[in-house]
């Protein structure tokens, strides 16, 4: 739900889950979107919630995207997310 709100704030259609259908690149780095999400978690959630999200997103997900060369949110696909989850499950 929160990620949908951020997608809307950044000008993405809320139901557009397929990056390939977007006509314009977002020019938003995943790091920026995650920082916004974590800021929201810090102020609306508990410290424990923030710590968990920060560990997973900044500590694991962002380095994974960096290794894949994903520099823009518009370049992210379901395959990237599924690959990350698969890698985490086999860790």
C-alpha cells in the first residue's frame, strides 16, 4: 500500500506494475524511493519496524539492484524482485 502511494507521488499510475509499459523513464533511483519509504516507516511505525525494513532494503535489496545494474525505478521488473526473493530464500 505504501509503495503504491509513493508510485502515485512520483507520477506513476497506481496500477502500472509492469515497468515495460511506461512511456517515460522515471529518473528516480531505487535508493531515493527506498529512502522515502524508510522515512515514512520511521515516522509512522515503530523503531523495530524501521530497523527491519532498513536492514532488508538498504542492506540487501539495494546492493542486489546495484549488482544487476538497475539505476532507475522504471528499469525494475518483477523478475528482479522475484530473483531477490529467491536469493534470500536460499541464503
